[in-house]
């Protein structure tokens, strides 16, 4: 049967490209329907996929009504599909679309996990799950995916209501087998804009609808990110479940400035048996914010599967091929890194830089590269799946990171695991992971907006490049962050005597008017109620 795949917004273009490529590789004729958005200009379309552009999302309605199999790949596509009345719209290619989540011994709840289109997201959660899993017979990974849409106006509310209804009509989840356990990817249409209370509410509603019993059927629940996965777990876990939360977020201070987030986080801490911080700096921040819950906090770092990171055959001779792996974001220091590289490149025509990842700065970085005359010296690549990271590191001489805020610094540890030297900012996470071994692994510098600081650190590293000790640095990292070491600490937390805690985190009361409007066929009344509720809450 021919397939029509809809990707009518601009936020999930890489996922759409990955899913349509998979369908076409199986011999299925695929028509990818998009709008004329610039995000598609840099995304390759796989052989066997026919690209069809429409003027607007509304113009796709006749195509949906006439198509055989239909996939909706983003919130805009879900909303248009809802308007057609089709009940057989799919969300993602899977062997068994009707499969439901099974009970488990350990359930992992996370808003971030590697997925088609964003293979970097939540790689640390995947590694932690792989480390913890061998102690449990059945592991369930519950990944609540935010399908974001512009939600600031009534039109956005209308889109969101229609998208949620179609997601529920379509089953709103796919269940797959992975090496780490059974993975349930749950679609949670969510208004963009950074409202963390709304994010947690949407993810809770979506996961409850996806689970056969409406709750997480596992005696141990490990949630990631307190104000997202932690909230979801505390609301949906069984009353007798042990809840452990790991905090990785680099933007806690930003989240805590939003009304209600501190209170919600305190409720999670009251319910959780333990909250694990991936670094000492993060623990101190939370202990100062919630002194009454300081006894529930402890440091358990991210796990690294060193077996996945083969050591390069020989160390690089010169630090000429720079590599950045991560999100293209301001706080990651990518602009200052690019400016530093420009200065180094002006004096050495052999030096190159590869930027791997995507993010809000994509277009700005492309303009900056051209403006600095670095076209051909700087290579941009899309995100890669975790299994490609080792090969990338082996292809380069130096991992570079200028991030001002990191709670751990996963890619830094992964580089050291392969024997690749590093040049990184001493933000909280990398300062801790490289403590005592920074000079053996490479060089560090104070977080900065001044590219000259990065250049000076690079020149110092280059002068002693042959004296590095990558094998010794790797051995020290293995002892701290290897899967076996972290597994022992996680299982200690999972099995220690429980602390008194409240049974559940209360959910916001759903007004009767909203319950009533959600049953009406038109999304307009429900959208109006949501708009009024948002205005009232903000006031």
C-alpha cells in the first residue's frame, strides 16, 4: 500500500526524513507532504520518497482523505488529520502498531531519549538505563515526546486541541523492543514557549492515555529531570512504587523562576525516595533551594558504557581536526568556539572544524561561517546516533567544547574513553569529570565569551600535545563512570530502605467546563477554555 507521510510544521523535519527513509527502504512507495518551510532546505530526502509541497497545512486535507496509509509526523499534521475525521492515522513506522506497554520490574520515565531525527537527545538516559537494566528481568522505557507547536494565540490552542484529540485517536504511542528494554514512545502535543508546568501536564496526560491501566505498573520507577519526568512519575506511579529521580538539567535556575515550578518540584521531592544529581554542583544548588529535602539528595553520575567506545589505534599527532558534538545553542558556547577557530585557522591552513548537531543557532552559524570566510574549513553535520560517535571521534584529533553550563559533560567523557584529547571549558560538569586528570586528557579553560581565552588554551595544549596520557585518563574515567561502577550505586539506591513519602503528587483540578468542552466535536470551545485558563494562571 502506498504511504502518505505528513510533516506540515518545521519542528520535526529530521524525524520525518528518517521515518520516510525507513519506509522507502522496505520497498514502500512514499509521498512526503510538507509545506514550503526553510527547515527542509538542508534535509536530504531518501531515494524512493516523493516530496510534495502544499501551500498550507489546510491544503493537505484532500490528500489525507484520498490516501491509503497515512502517517502524521508533527502536531500540525495531527491537527489537519483530525479535521478529516480519519481514525486510522499512524504516528510512526512500527512492527505492531496495536502493541501496548507491558508491566515491568523497572520503569524509566524520561522526556529525552534517542529517537529518529534527534539521536543525541537523552543519550545519557539510554546509558543509565543500559547500566541499571541487568539487575531487572523486565525494563520499560517510557519516553514522553513533546511534539511542539506554536501555542501563543487562539489559533495555536485550536491546533493543540485538534492535535491532542488525533493523537489519542491514533493510540498516541508506539511500542518497540530495544537493547535496553521495551521502549514506549508517547506523543505529547505541547505548546512551545518554555512553560515547564504545561510541559509536565501535557506529558502526564499523554502517558496516562498510553498506558493500559493509566498508571506505571512497576515497583521501581526511575524518572529523569525532576520538573518533567519526576512530575510524571510522581503522578502516575503506583502508591507502593519506589521512585528515584535523576536531575541532569542545565537550566534549573531558569525553570525555577517560572511561577509554580518550585512548588511542583518540592512535591516531587516529597514523593521521591531519592533524587540523584549527576554532579556535586547540582546537588549543592538543590540542597540550597530545598534544605528540607537535602537528605534525599545524593550524587550518582551518568553511566558510560566504555565497551561502546573503542580506543583509537594510535593517538593523534597534532590537534588539527577539531570536533564539536552537541546542540547548537548559545549557552553551549558554539559562537565563541567558532570565533576562536577563525583566529587559529588564520594562522594555520591545515586546521579544520566539524560541528555535529542542530539547534536554534543553525541559521546564524551558517551565516557566521560564510561571513568569516570559513566555508570549506568548517563542516556542518546533522546529529548522529550514539553508535556513530566513536567513529566521529576517531576521525578527529580534538574534541572542543566551550559550554558555559554543563551538569555533567557526557561527550567529554566519551572522547576520553576513545583516547581522543579534549579542549573544554571548566563549567561545573566537566570540571568535576576531569578533576585530577585534565592535563592528561587535554586542556581546560575558564568558561568565557572571549575567543582569545580559547585560543590561548589551544596554543598551550598544542605545545605539550605529545606529553598527554590518554590511556591513564581513560583508566581514571572508567573507575568513576564505567557501567559497572554506576550500576552498583544505582542498585544501592533502588534497594535501600524507603523513606516516608506522600502517596502521590496532586494534579491540577480539571474544571468541569473543560471536561465538558473536551467532549464536544468542535475544538473551538475547548481552545477558548484553555486560553482563558492560561491567562488566569499567568495573572
